[in-house]
């Protein structure tokens, strides 16, 4: 070792090898792995000392040691990443190192490691013989390995190792490209091809995190508005089919536009743009984005891949145009007979690549062309090379398959004997003859059969669910009907105050249980996807006011003021599902009353927007109750949820009401929202779009008018006062609530007791109870609360001494044959009910209303009794053994002769829209849902009895 050589590595700052891009060496890069195989420990120590500060391309060295050829072999097997082997010739034997070389290259198959053979006895193994005989990369005498020469040897061999690794990677990448392009050439549609190319691109990048998209300039315009995304992965996938500018940032759009214009690839820090030019279809672009830069090897592979993709792209375009090309080729064959042989070769090559079968027969019935696929699909065996079927065989097969029903330009599907399905299409040729195109559609048909079977199975399961829900509804509600009916009857018997309280508590508990059952059944129906909306006339005025009336007594018992206001600007009739709208209002009002201890609950129906064919409506339920905190609102519409567990214990309920409301509003295409402050109250909004009624119901009564009448309004509740003002103003009146307006008023609307002491002042009093008899006078009309719009306006006219149009009385049947009076005798009522408890309830309710009835336990006995002609009305349960209510109604309607028509009222525990529809289709006139209370029964009898 010379003095200069000693100084090369002795200092603290030795010369540094080249580094990538001039960047400073960093110690976090993986080091080069070097194995020193020598039986002399001093050689190991010297080598480590000389190489201790060696750095190449920013990477240091990891030095491994072996003292024998056997140990070196073991380490090489364990560490395939060893880049350089410094191998001694003489170790455990004189030629141990030489013998290890073929083991490494041949047995272990390691062509990558660079082997530097070192010897302390150069004469023992001559350099020329060793280099020619053994697959080594360098041969040095130990005396020659000075610091400088060792440095040169290491750099040269590490460069060679790096080149080999790069070559191997490129070879693997090229193999992937060849495999990928071969796979892409099998694609038969542009979409499949582009999607496959993107998948192969991701595979070439070894699955590194990132996104890929392919785009094409529409009609050759390289503008971001005209560049369309053909296919994409990951984050770009939702943008397929959209213009580039609508999906990507402006800087990326600009880069892609530049690539289209320059037709050159672009590589940036976190993305690259690859341009692949095709022969007939211009330029297309792949855009790749990932968090780490692309290596030089990856860039090379990507550019080679684009070249292959361009070829495949043209092939796919060619395939998509193949049908048109076939027709063109056939025409050229007929028109250019002199070129028949050349064109025939081209046609044969084209047909051989088709996946469909094709055969052409000339005007004389001779087979002029066909492919092997046609023979397979026609059920003919493929002939040996050099032999072809005669045209007579194929013609007979086509005729047998198609029969005489196959027409020109029509497609016929045939099932072959082996179970395959083939589509056969016949197209006429110019000058006579036909072309037959055969397609194997077996997979499609089998898939269709599976879909049909799956659909049938799903429909059967759906029917089973529907039947189960109907059965559950009937079986659960029926005993509850008996309980509530008996409790209603018990309340109408002589009871002391304590007994009345006890019965009321039991009745309210039964009603709560029935509400819970209804919620659970409705929720089950929604979850099963069986909730179907009705589309029928709806009066929001009637629906809102009647819903408020139902819950008025519940609110009054709690001391909560219940009021409604329906916007007079709303159309009188709209189209929607009245039952489900009422259910939404009931749930929202019921919750509002439940969670309000004092104050009021206000229900509003307001017009948001009026269009030609529909209106946007907002239903609002506002209360002054306990309110809802911000943190619990997110889960408020979840099933079985309330504000917290304490509210469930305190107020009861299943927590399904708001969830059902949300599902119903979603089904109607609307939105539900809320505003709330703890301790101040809650407001729920339901926004819906309802269609206008083209032909409103004919029996709609006109609202009374109060043109020019001055009315003073003195009411304590602001919502009620607003409603009265708007109702009066819509009727033409001039309402006022100030002193000046009240002084000259012709009429007063008030809830103050002082109003009774104004002699001669026409007054409408809003009150929950009638005034004492001594305070009534001719100018005073009492309107019960909750106030109805029609009742208010009629009361105003009556107080002013104006005549009031007689309201529409009892509703007549919709059928043309209404029941005719039969003298003054008490009406005869026939009842069909299979449940003994419910029979007793119906009998007692009718008796309470002053009616006697004949009650029978099934439909067949009821039909026999009806045939006697003694009955004015039939009440029937829908579900009974032997003959149910539907069959009974159909039998009666089939037998009776006009003009006589017996009114039929159905009652059932199922209470579903399907049941109501089935009642109507069976010929029933009205419908009562169980449990039946006295007032609803009274109203129904008033509508239908003579």
C-alpha cells in the first residue's frame, strides 16, 4: 500500500463518490450489502477499516463476514440482497473459493451478485485461467487491494450490480407489459379495453397508492371542456363520462391540454400524463396521480406500455366496427368478382377472428361464405383441416333451426339440443341471398332465468311478509278492540267518581298499548319495504282540523291549549295520502302534547310556493314544552330513540313515532326538520310537494262570506288570533284588534267573559264550554275550541243575523243507488262478527245509540239473514272463517237489484290501505277501524241509515 493510498481513507473527510442529483448523503437509505469471505481475520479488519467511510450514491455499506466457503454459501442463501462478494481463493481448502463460484452461479442461481476473487498466492491460480474458467467479475491479488484500488473496485462492481438490478426490473416490467397487452387484446368493447388498461397500469405500478384516469378529446378538440373521462379508478371513478374541467383542478386540466397539443408525456413530482397516439383515432391520455414520484424505470415502462395500448386501442375500435366492415366486404365480393381471391383471404382472416358465427347464402341457395364459429353454433362438427361441409348440410341446419318463421332483419332465438341458446339473424343481401349471423347467448339466458327465479322467490317472501304483518295486525288488535270497547261501555254505565277514574286510567293504558302496537307494526312494514302511499283527494283544512279535534281532549286534560291555523291561500283540495299525512300530524302533535306541561301546541298548514300543477306546503307543529338539546337532535329520528332514557320512563312511548314520520316524509319526497331550545319549546317542520286536484270532489261546501264587515278581535292566544284574522280577511271581512277598530266594529270575536256584558253587541265567543244559560242572548254565538274555520264563519254570520247556508248533511253514498227510507219504523241492522267479545261490544254500542241489531258469527249466516230483506244496514268484520266480509259484500252486490242497495260498513283490526282498497273493490260503502268508539259509530250510522 502506498502512502497516497493510505491517506485516501485515513482522513476525516475522504473524497465522496457521486450522489444522485448532487443531494447530500442521507443515512436513512438502505446500505449496500457486501460479504467478505476470507479465513484471515486481518483481511477482515483491514477491509472494514478501508471501507468504513465508503459512500456511493448516498448509501453506505453493510459489511458481512464469513471465514469459510460453507459459511459464505449459507449467508448468500439467507441474504439475496448481497451486492458484492469479496472472495478469498484459499480458505478451508486451496480452491474453496473457486469451487464456491459455480455453486453460487449454477446451483443457487444467483447471477446478480458481483464476485471479486482475491488471492494471496497469484501464482497458484493464474488470473487468465481463472477469469476464463469461472464466472467472476474481477480477480485481484490481495497485495493490489490498496485503499484507492479497493474504492475503484467497489464503485465499478456496485455500478454493475445496479445495472443488473435495473435490467431485471425492466425485464419483469416488460414481461408485465407483454402479458398486459395480450390481455387487453382480448377485450371486445372500448369500455372494457380502457378499464382493463387502467387496471394493468395499476398492476405495473405494483399496487402503489394512487389514482388513474383515461380521457379522450371529443372530435379532436384538446380543450378541457371537450375532453371526456373514459374510465377511472378510486377517487376519479365518480367522474366517468364527465368533462375534464368539471372534475379536476385548473392546473391539472392545463397540463392535460398541453399534453394533447404537444403529444408528449409529462412527468411531475406527484403525477404523470401519458399520451398514446393511435393510427386512426388521434391522441388519448392517461393521467396518473400518486403521493411519491415516478422512477426512471417506471417512466420507461409506462412509455412502452402506452405504445402497446395504442395498438390495442385501434384493434378495439376495429372490432366495434366489425359488423359494418363485414357488410362492406360482402358487397365488394359481389361487385368486384375479379378481386374475389384476394378479398376472400381477407374475409377469411376477419371471420376467423370473430367470436360470432356468420354464414352467407346467395340467391340460388348456395353457401358462399361461413366461419368455423357458425358451424359450432349451428351444431355441426368442426371438420378436419382441408375439409369443409357442403353448403347443403349447413342450409338444412339453418332451415331446421329457423323454420319458416325467420324473417328478414328479424332476430330469432333457438335452444339447441345440448342446452345452448343461439340468436339467429337473417339479413338480405343486394341482388338476392341472405347473411345469417349466429350469436351464443347461453350465459345471458341462464342469467335471466336465475333473475326470474330470484325475483319469484323475493316476491314470495314479500307476500309472506305482507301476510304476516296483516295477520299480526288483526290478531293483536282484535283482543285490544274488545278491551277498549268494553271500557267505553263501562264508562256509559252508572259509576261513582272513583270507579270512573279507574276505568279511565285502564282505557288510557289500553289506548297507549294500541298506539305502541300500531307504531311497531308500521315500523315493521316500513323496514320490510311494504309501505305504499295512496294518491287521493286531500283537504288540508279538514285533515288538520279533524286531527286537532281528536287530540283536543288529551290536551285539555293536561291544561295545554291546542290551536290550528290553515293558510286560506292553500287550494281546497290536493292529491296525496290523507291517512299517512294524518299519521304524521298525530305523531308530531302527540309528542308535542306529551312533552308540554303548560302553554300551547300550535298546528299550522302554510303555502310555501304555488306552481301550475303542484304546491309546496309546510306543516308545522310548535309547542312550549321541555325542548330538545343540540346533542340529542342527531339521533332523534332513529328508531326506538327519545331524547334520553329519562324521557322514556317519564313520558312513555316506543321512540318509533319520529322515525316513522321521517320514513313517511321520505316516501312522499319531502323533508322534516326541527328547531328547539331547551326549556322554551320545539317546532317541527314538514315540507311537502303535493299535486293539485284536476277534478276536486263535487260535495265541497262553500265557505260563508262576510264582505265589508268590520270585526273586532280580542283573543288571548296569538296563534288563535292570527288564525281568526286570516280567516276573516279571506272571507272579505275587515278585522281589527286595536281600540279604534273595536269602537266601530259590527261584530266582536273574543274569549273574554266581559264580552257577555256588552248589550246589543253581536259576539262570537271562543270557549271550551258553553256560557251559563243566564248570559246567553240573541247576539251571542259560542264556537267550541279548538276552533274550525267553517264553524267560525257560520257563527259570525249567525251573530250578525244573516242567513247561513245549510251545511251538507249526512254524506250520501257514492254509488248511484242510495238506500231508500222504509217508513218510520226503527232501522234494522245486521251485524257479522266472529269474535264473541267484539259481538258483545257491538251489540252494547248499538244499544247505547238506541238501535237493536241481529248479530251473527260468520258471513254465510249473515248472507242467509240478508236474503230475508229485513235489514237497512250491514256491519261486517272483514276477517271471518268460512265466509269473510269481502266475500259477503261481493255476494250481496251480485244478488241485489237496483234501485235497492244495502249500505255495508266494514270494520276490522287490520286498518291498512290495502284493506281499505279491498273493501272498496268488494262493494263496501264505508270503513271503521277497530277499536270502534261510540262517536265514530254514531257518525257512520248517521251517514248511512235512512
